[in-house]
């Protein structure tokens, strides 16, 4: 190996294919390491292989061959491969780290060209360094890849026979998920300090039952919904410090999960209507019968917030496509009110972040009234569920600050506090008396629809978990127990 290395460094050949491979391999590994859950489809792999590896090889080799026959290029031949290598390497790193920011790309390109000209005699050493960097990042990524392909899905299995529940009642069902909407009790507390009485009155007038003190079991949209649509705890079974997501969460939420299977077994058609492509950013197989966003529309470099759809307009469109021979389930997602800023450098401080959240909460209330009115007009007998995925993190300067060990009751509840209000067709007190957290919403719903209280014997525990990365050994911690008390128990030990 050492002899081959010295032979390469001392050779007069340009090795354009190796230079192209070195330019793209580290940025490709870097992008996968930091964004794996967004790009873990085979379609993504083929696309990124083309962009980061195949295209540079074709370009480098083609220009290298052409330069031999064009006088001006041949005159500056010694700069061609160094410029191509450093320019491609730099641009691909910018794209894989910051996205397509034109000004930054132009600046980096100019610097790369200058360095390539200045260091052209050392460019083979630079290629060796690039290859070493690539090997290091790929080696770091291997454990994640291994965990992904060997991920145990046994946690999806139900503890009873709810998979075969037969509905005795079959209303159309609308699950409306306003992102980050805190529960009605917590909004009154000093952290949020918001009077939501007007909207609560609106809900009561429209026959919604409000569930005070309701909370989620997990802190993010993906982790919470993965549990919601499986009616099971996953306990962050695949969470890693370098990642903020649960493996295969998107595939579970929009794919062949227990909730969709039960609806389909009972002759329901299913509809997915989202404001953004966040839940299908990695182009998973969507098992809903209708989706307002096609996975083919989602850019390969997407983080799921590339564009916004008008959810109410898309719901109206879905109504025109409604399957008349069956009943219908709608999962409707809206990115309101959201939560405080994610990162420290984005934060305006906890006071201003709260003000922004409260303003967006008002917008969410208006939007919810509009969509409820639309549903009531189309289907006055529909069963409508308003269920948030997690809290608004108000009280924190930014959401990532919640990764630090915390024992303050109000701050912890600000993470998990979630709104739940359901418009039931009748009194359901014998079914929902123990409904306290997201994980059990569908189990209670299916128990009601099947008129079978036996399924309530297998309710999941009302625990709330979160990864902690600072202030305590890294791990998954139980922060709220079944009684609603604040605890700090390392669940991952």
C-alpha cells in the first residue's frame, strides 16, 4: 500500500477518475451521515450516486481528454484537474451542508479555484487527504447503516387481537394534527400564559370534548406519530446521539402501520393531506389511498419544507375523490402553531419566542375553525379528532435546549403538553376514561368503534420519554411517569 501511494504521488499522470472520486466521496458520505433518515430510499441512493460520483467522473474524464486537443486548455493542463477537483469538492460540501445557497457557492468556488492554482503541485496530496476523510466518514456511518438494516420491528406487534377488530360503528373519521399545539390546561399556566377561552367555547359549541392535561409520549413529530400510528411505545429503540429521529418513522407513519391496516380491514379508504412534504421527505411507500402530495414531487435534497399546500383546498379536492362505497379516514397535518426556534443561533430569546408562538396559536385557532366548518358542512356526522403531536417548547430559548437535563415541571410539560379535543357522536365515557397520552388514542377509538372494552386492557403506559445529551450520561430518559409526576429515570440502561 505504501509503495502504491508513493508511486501515485510521484507519477506524472493526472488520474482524472480518481480525482473525481475523491472530490465526491467525502461530501456523499458526509451528507448521508448527517441526513440519513431524509434520504434512506434506493431512489435517493441512485440519485446521489449519480450527482456525487458518476457525474464528476464523466466531467473530469471528458474535460481531461478534451484538454489534450484544445490548445489553450493544453497550455494550462497542469491546472485542469486540480481546479476541477477542489471546485467540485468545495461545492459538493457546501451543497451537502448548507443547500443551494448561490452567494456562498460562488464565494467558495472562487476560493477553491484560487487554492487549486496555488497548490496545483500538491494536488495529489490533497486527493489522498480527501480519500482519508472519505474513509473516516464512511467508517463512522457504517454502524448507523448496520442498525438500520438490522432494525428490530417486533415492537410493532400488538399485545392482543385489536388487529382484527370489527367496527360496529363506521363514521367518517378526521384526524387533524396542528403541530405543537399545547393542551388547554397548560396554556393557562404561567409558562404559556394564554387565555384560550374563546376557542374552547367554539369547540364546546361544536360538540367537542376537551381533554385537559393531555400529553404526548415523545417530543418530536416523527417519534410521536410513529407511536400514535402503531398504538405502541418504541422507546426510541434506534435513537443515536448524532440523529434526532427514529429509524423508519416515516415509513411507519405513512406506510403499512397497524392503524391503517385496521381501517382498511374495515373497508375504510384512507386519505393523507399535509401542508408540507415533511412526512414523505425520504420518499417512502405511501399506503394511503389518496395523498395530496406525490412523493415524486419531493426534491431529492428535501428536508420536507420546500413548499406549502393549502390544506383546506386539498381537503375539498379529497372530498370530490371520496370513495362513496366505503367510509373514509383523513389524516390532516398543519404546521401551526409549531414550536419555538430549533437552534440557539435562530432564537430570539424565550420571551420573544413565546410571543411568536402565541401569535401563531391565534392563526392556528382561526385555521382550525375554518377546517371544522368545512368538515361540518360536508359531513356533519363525522367523528373529528384534533390532536397535536407535541408541545410548543415555550419557556425554552430554543427546542434543542430541551436536550439538557431538566427537572423544572413547567418546562418538561411544555415539551409534551398536547391538545386533544374529539367530536364524538355520543357519550363515550366507558371507553375514554383512561385516555391520557397520544399512544392510546387509536386504541380507545377502535375500542369505541368495535364496541369492545376488552381492547382497553392493553393500553400502553402513559409515560413520556426524551433523549438527553447534556447534563447526564447520554440516554433515553423517562421524564413523566404514569401518574404525571416528573421523574428522571434512564430507560436505556
